[in-house]
C-alpha cells in the first residue's frame, strides 16, 4: 500500500498497447520506463476484453511491485478492485468521483481528468478525501487520444487550472500535465506552468507515446528523466540572472553587439521591413528579411542569430511555428511582437497559438497589447482607456510584470513611459513548488521615460523598429552577456534617439531619417551615461 503523500508524480507513464514498436511488448516498454525513472504507471486500454485487461494488468502490476511504483487503472473501477490496484484514473464522463471513492475506500489513489477551472471548483467542493490528483490537459495536440473532445489548452490553460486550485484552496490536490509532451516542450511547460501566486507548479508530467512508441524506451525515459531533474531552462545562450542595468553594463552590451554583428532575421509586416532593416544596419547588425520556411533552420544556426517575430507578418502560421521551433532548438533568442494582439479574433487566435508554441526571450507590445496579454484589458479595467496615453502608470507596470511572469520572459510595454520586467527567474524552474511564492508583483521592473515624443506616433514602424533594436541587442550578446541589460539598453537607446531625432527633424518624413542617424550616432559613440532617457527602478 502506498501512503498518498509518498506518491511521486514527476514522470507518470500512461500505457497504450496499440502503438508498440516491433520487437517490444507492453511489459517490456513499461519495464524499460520503470528501470529509467518512471515514477507512476497507469494502464489505459480503450477497447479490450475484460479478461485480457485483467491478465495484462496483473502482469504490469508484478513489474510495478518489483520497482515499488504504484499502479493506476484507467476508467475500469472493477478491474482496479479485482486486482487491488493502487488507484484509478477517471475522466469527466466516467463514474462520478464520490461513487468511485465509495467503492475504492479512502486509501486508494483517485485521479481525475481536468481541462478547465470550473472542474476544479467541483473537486474543491468535494474536499480532500475525493480527488488526489488531476491530469491537466490536453496541453498540446496529440494523436494518442482518439476523438479528442478538448482543444489544446497550452501552458496558459494549465496556469488557469493551477490558479483555480489556489483560488478554491484545493491544496491537497496534486497535478500532472498531459497531452503532446515531448523533450522539446517539457522544460518550457514546467517552467511556465506556475500559479499566478507563485505557490505551485505541476507536480509532474504524464505521457504515452514518447515512451510507449519509442523503439528504445530506455533511452527515451533517460532523456525525459534528465529534463525533469534539471533545474535550469536554458532557452537562450546568454545570462538570465536578474541584475539592475547600469551605464557600464549597457556600454558592455553595445560593445558585444558591435563586435558580434548579430544576424537579425525579421519575420514582420511589409511596412516595417525596409525601416527595420535600416535600423538594424544602423546598430551594426545585419538584417535578413526572410519568411522562407526551408531556410529558417540554417539561419538560426548562424552565430549570433536573432529572430524578430512580428505577427503583423502575413507568413503562413506553419512558417512562423517553424521559425519558433528552429530558434528554440538552438537556444537562439526570439523577440515576439504580437501586433494588434486582441484587436481582432484572428489576431488573438494567431498570437495565442504562437505564444503557446515556443519560448520567447522578449515579448514587446504597446499598452493595449500588454494590457490584453495580462488579461487586464478593458472589461477588467473600469474607465481606464487602454489605448490612449492616459494609462495609470502603476497599472501598466503591473501588466508588464504579469506578462513577464506568465511567459517567463522579458516583457516590454511601450508608450510615453516604457516598462520592462524580468520574468525569467534566471531560467530556474522546479516541480511542485513553483517560484516559491514569488509572484508577478515581485519581479524586477524598470520604467524608462524621456518626456513625450508625439512625432513617434506619426511615423510607421516606430514600435516595430524598437523590436529590431531589441533583437539586435539580444542577438549580439556573448554567452556571458545579460539578457535584461540588453533589453533595457535597447529601449533606453531607442527612446534617447527618438527624442534627439524629434528635436532635429522638420516633420515626420525627416523624422525617419533623423531617427536612423540618431541611432547610428549614439550606438557608435557608445556613451550610455550621456543618454537623455531616464531609467528608474519600479
Ligand atoms: C491519455 C490522454 N489524456 C489526455 C487528456 O488531455 O486528458 S491527452 C492523452 C494522451 C497523451 O498522449 P501523448 O503523451 O502520446 O500525447
Ligand atoms: C485522460 C487522462 C488524463 N490524464 C491522465 C493522467 F495524466 F494520468 F492524469 N490520465 C488519463 N488517462
Ligand atoms: Mg507593436
């Protein structure tokens, strides 16, 4: 018998006997998993004769006992009772939980599939003696679950479920993420799926095909175990440690950019392309405006590559996903600019999909975009106009911190005042205890201002080209360079150049030219201590 608090949910194998590679059996795959770090097993058979199920379950149970790992039966309470399994897992449409508990008694483990906060409210009402853990999913698209009823919720959907557990005080309830989990997304899921109060993250991940369909289930499990036992999520090859930027640290960033001449791949809207390329060149970097899916992996592998993904681009979503994958795969940075984030249903859906799909070094938006990303948009904000400059400074700072926290990224909110918050937590992540109670409002956040520069709003691509500046600075960092310094340095430079250009220009046409000149001069002069824009810790 297993004491419930001793159950280790970290690597939870759910079996499937319909995807076994030649030369393997259900038991050989399960044993390979158990030998290499699987901590919990669930037998799941959708259409099988009861007699065969019992036989199979007894075989698997013998192996689990050998490794002292609990065995859970999916759906079939009768089979679980017949073989005295350690528990069951049921879905929303299966036998109601209170009945399952009545049949199994208090010491058995009961798991429940949960896809939304309202289901958490229900389990919380049942109290601590009913549901012991929940499967939070479907996180990503998967072919394993036939006739999928739920559309993929992504890490943000899982966060909503974790928040509901905290809101309804279901502190006893453990959680595993499930659905389309593989080595390329597991660290990101554990790192991002943290309750907004910072008090809990997933207790583990649960998967089927990554092990059951693996020709070498030992190697597959070893790889998964390694990812779960690591505590650092290196999604860019530069430093993520939280530091307060200084003139010297920014001077150092500019020297690195100047020496390393980063390749900045722009996937962006047509209007921004030309100006963005010129801004990038002014910053000693080399732009490439490519939306060709087949070359994105090669570009990502060029030293000091950096991707600027501006979703005003009309490139097909498959290309955008390929670009995110390519840069994430080689730990090169992506700057994400969700243009018009929630202005239309189309943009909301596109941006939400892309945000679910990869890890971004920096997410930059204007007030409206950041307030929407933080889910602080209009309906939540009585009487504050999210699109004009009249926004409450504290609200914008908070929204920037919330976006930084939700996506574990450097968030930038542009406007009369620019805000930059560091939600990377140094790339540190851990199962179960989240960020140890550190919440969005505790994140390092700075405000940059330089008085109003009205003409900035009168030219095209001024916001988008801040994206080019950030992508250049991040891309140009040495491995010892600091991500937060680079983003803050880029925004400080851009705001200083904007102010300088506005005093030199005769109108919006010459402002474009003056802005590029100012960026060029300030960059090559590299004296941040003389810049007019002010930096304040929030
Ligand atoms: C068994 C199961 N339940 C899901 C849910 O969302 O509740 S998704 C799923 C299948 C997960 O398989 P794979 O790891 O191969 O993607
Ligand atoms: C449908 C399911 C959802 N989640 C889980 C688990 F991961 F175990 F919680 N198992 C299932 N069979
Ligand atoms: Mg924008």
